[in-house]
């Protein structure tokens, strides 16, 4: 598994990973019908913006066949702070349990440290035990909760923090 910085031409593959992973990981929360309406083009636009944003760091995991199987994106949080935020880390279901997730997390943490941030935060759906176990294995500590709206539903989310 190769981890490298995302390029603008990776945007379509990143968007496809984003949508497919949501559809696999969150069906029990949002339902297949709602998830089928996810817009790959909108996610591609987000991936393009992140790839060209000087405040963002995005990395991709590339398998031995040259296929992008995961990505991670970090940047400044919406609220002014000296910390960084891990906005997204997604790996295709067929690559779950490989080194993709840990490799992406290591690249993201290194990038946030390089930006001299003292801490990082991330938000995760509260009903995502697999991701939460992963974050906790990677050293993140839950320190808050809230509610957010996704796909027309209000769902509980948990905040995690990592000292860099």
C-alpha cells in the first residue's frame, strides 16, 4: 500500500471512495435509499477544492494495482482555533483491515504536526463503532458530543481529540 499526497487528478477517485464508503458504513443509520442519492459530482468538487487549498492536506492510499482505495483530509476547523481538524478518512470496504487506514492516519498526523498545531480534532457519527475503535487505537480520545445534520437526518456525533 502506497500513501501519497493527493493530486487534482485524483478528485474523481477520492469522490468515488467517499460515496462508496458512506454507502457501506452508514446504511444502518441513513438507509440504502437515502445513501443512493449521494452525489459523486458534489464530492468530486469538494475533493478538488481540498486538493488546491493551501490550508488543507489530503493523502490517498493506492493499492498494488494503482487503484485509490482510501483518502484522508485535514485542515483548519470551521471555528477559529490553533488546532487542526481531520475532516475525513475513508477506505473502501474491500481494503478494510489492510494498512490503508493506519497509513493514511499516520500521514495526516504528520502533516498536522508539520503545521505546528498543538492538537487535532475530528467528528464521527456516534453510531460508528468500527471507526471509533480505529480512532481510539490510533490514540484519539473522545472529549465531546453534539448533533449534526446529514442527508436530512439529525444524528449524534462524537468529538475526538489528539495531542500532536
